[in-house]
C-alpha cells in the first residue's frame, strides 16, 4: 500500500482553498475541527492571499491542519493541489467562508459505507446571510434513477461543500477544469454521475454564506454563461452522452436552462444580465412564442428596453406578466 494512503491515513481529507478569506476562515476551520468524524485532515491551500489569512490558519493549534501555500492561480488550481496532496480515501471541499453541521462528514461517510457501489454522497444545504425568504434549507431530490444523468446535467443541485466523494473517483474524472472557474464543480459532478452511483443524505448539513452587493449582479451573468459553456464543452468531449440524451433533451437542458437563468435575472430586475442571456438564447433559436415576446426587446438599445418596461408597469402590468 502507498505510504501516503497507508494504515495511518485519515478517513477524510478536507480541502479548503483560500484567497484573502481572513474574515471568515476561522469559523470555517472550526467547523471542520468540530466534526464528529475525527479521522480527518484539513488541507488549507492558500492561493496567494495578501490579507491576514495565513496567521489565522497558523493559529489553529491542531495537528490535523496543514497549510499549503502557492502563488495566486485560482480556485481550480488550489483544489487540484489539495487533491494531489490528499491522504484520505474520501475527499470533501469546504470554502473558507462556509461551514458544516457537526455531523456532516459522519452522516455522508455512513451513507457511502451503507451503499458500497456509490462513490459520492450529497446532502441538503442552507443559505446564510440572506433575507428570510431565501434562508430556508433545501434538500435535493434523490437523483439515483433512470434520469440521473439528465437531471444532473441540467444543473447540479448541491453546492461543492454538500458532498463527500472518493478521491479515486475525483482523480479518474480529472479533477477541476480551470477553463470553467464558476462551473468547475458542476463539471466534476456530471463526470462522476455519468459513471458511478451516488447516494443522498436527506438532511440539511451544509451552510453556504452569501455575499451580496455589486459583485452578485455580475456573478449571475457570468455563472449562467459559464454553465452553458461548460455543458457544451462536456458534450463535445463526451459524444456517447450526447447520443444518450438526444437532440431534444440536450436543447432543453442547455439552452432551456440558460433561458431559465435569464428569467431569474429578469424577474430580479437585473435587466443587463437578462438581456445578454436572452440574446444568446435567441441566437440559438430556442423558446416558445411567449418567451420571444419577452426576449425580443433585448435587441433594442437598453434605454428603449427600460422605457418599454416602464410603460407596461405603469399600465398595470408586472415583470412576469409582460
């Protein structure tokens, strides 16, 4: 047996990429070290931070914590470095501002042990730092069935820290693709789901910290476009999956999903993002007549589009009823 993964190796390796995360990283580290599953190591991959992150990590007086420093290369490179250094059979990812319930890793690990054919266990999560109506916990459905690949290809319904996976499966899938820095986890999960069984733990065990502000608006557009590009890239590299899904379902799960994200921007009054997405959807020739009624004004100059919406709203309409 490889000494790196020998008898003294931890059961789980937790990989925590960090870039200027001094504000929240102490609570994220504490969340890992307080897990009821104690056989773990925490690899903090500092990706060239310029704040006080390093001193916060070094203050964690627990031998299970290991700090690895590198120049700033992005989150995919940081996570891939952690995968290369991991000694545990199982790997979990936790960003430096997110947290887990104390039993999270134990519950996910138990689910994998109970289903020997499964290589990935996922759970529910809850948003933190948002208004009450968006703070309810969410438990994804049980995807292990005939439509598993299609459902997960449309949009993975668990964030990166709401899963525990075998290191072997992650390595076989090629780790994280740096070409898609906001869809990197989606691509990894799809590759794994296409080849292996997965298992659900129907509990809210992971907590995702939201950072609202000007960046959130820009991120909606970037994430939608990156997701669409990642889907198309995956299909190009996996013609057998393209054949399994067929043209109709591919259109629905790619361009249809992009349109759905465009509507989310539209209904949240993020017109700039909605317009860019609508133009991409129209270029693909997708949508019902009612969709085109909403999308076509995106071809107008922004000011004219805004005036059109204002007139409809003043006439008693709504954004959803336009």
